[in-house]
């Protein structure tokens, strides 16, 4: 077994020489995968319900999820609609967790997870839907990645996103703090700037939503549930490792919470049609 396989497989912490340094040294997406955080898109289940409804996802649909983390979007949509899905992520830890989740929480879902780089991954297969949530921001060139996502769509297919945008300027110190926690720059653009990315596609459904910060009680409850499960999965009984994982997740959640008063997000269902793309013949409202 390779070092990564040894660590992410549910074997005892002692066997893998797991340490607090190892946990703190993981890159943010690997940490999310390692603890199997259900790191969801803005709006969570509610956004998925809107997508299913307004993008007509049925058992005949074929969905591709870009940068799937621990698999929430593809797993839930495949389970709820009976569609088939494929999903990939750069992090082997995330893909390990996505496979764990589908097996344990949605065994009937027809979804395949694999490791791939969204900058280079290619497929001859075309999909009826491509979903990314707020994931475009995790790519070096989001506009280029969006073009790649569109290239996976069949004519008349839907692109599903839920991007953040700023409702007021984010103080520099918060931008810097978020960079250290997430390893990327959080959204610093306003509504029009974010929406301009999608100008080549038709907007079939859009809404704009506030984010309500979570209470300390809610944060603790979430972190406790997630880290207790991670300890069970990895066979960790050591108090120091529990605390290390809990504290890191709490810092991540606290950071997201600090950003919330400055952010809003849109739920988007965008259509790609060869006869229209990349023109916009419909006014904006
Ligand atoms: C934190 S998640 C997105 C958050 C949330 N799932 C959402 O939809 O809003 C970002 C994911 O993008 C993945 N990622 C970053 N660069 C990537 C790439 N080049 N190819 C594939 N996945 C990538 C990371 O591994 C991480 O799991």
C-alpha cells in the first residue's frame, strides 16, 4: 500500500504513524477529504432542489460534477433523481471520501468517482448536465475552466452553478486570513463581475440569496459530528488527534462564517445551445 492509501484507508492511527503534524500539514482540499467533511455548495440541499426542478434532471439525465470534493452534489442528485453521474476531483483524499459516502449513504446512486485534473481531463462522452457549485474559484483560470465545462455538454445541456459574490467590500485583513485558511483567494468580485463570466450562456433560472452566519452552537455541533465520524472511519482514539482535526475544521468554519456578512450567492441554471452560443439575444433583468 502507498503512504496515501495507508493513511486514507480506515486503518488504525497507530498503523499509519498519523500525527498532528500530518493533519495540520495537509493541503486544505486534502484535509476536507481526509475528515470526510460534507463541504457543500452555497445553499446546500436547497440549491440541489432548485437545480433538479429548474434544470429538469430526471432518471434519463447524465450528470458530470467538476471538482466534486466529497461528492455531495452528484451523490444527492443521483440518489434523488435516478440519473447517472460521473464526478472527479484532484484530491485522492476527496475521492476516497466520495466513494465511502456513496457506499454508506446512497448505495442505490449510479455515480462513479475518480481522480482527475480539471485543467487536462478530457472525455468523448457528452452530458446533459455539468455541475460545479461554487467550485470555479478553486481553478487558476475560472473562465477557461468554465469553457472546458461547457465542452462536456451536449446541445441543449445545462450548466449548474451557485457562485458567491460580494454585497460589500471585503476588508483586506479578511482576504489575507481566508487565503491562509483555504489556500485560495475568496471571491472579491461583486454581482455584475461574477455574472459576466456566464455571459455566453442562457440564464434559465436565477435567484440571489443572503447568507446567515451560523451560531457558535451550530458550528460546534457540526464540527463535533464530522470529527467524531472521521475518528470512527480512521480508527482514531487518540485525544490529541481528535483535538487537532476539530480545531482545524473549527477554524475553517469560523473563517467561512466571518465572510458571510459580506457575501451573497446566486443559484444558476444556464443553458448551452449550439444555435445561440456564445451570443446573448435576451435582455437581463
Ligand atoms: C472546496 S471544493 C468546492 C466547494 C464546494 N464543493 C462547492 O461546490 O462550492 C473545491 C475542490 O476543487 C478541487 N480542485 C481544485 N483544483 C482542481 C483541479 N485542477 N481539478 C480538479 N479538482 C480541483 C479541490 O481538490 C477541492 O476538492
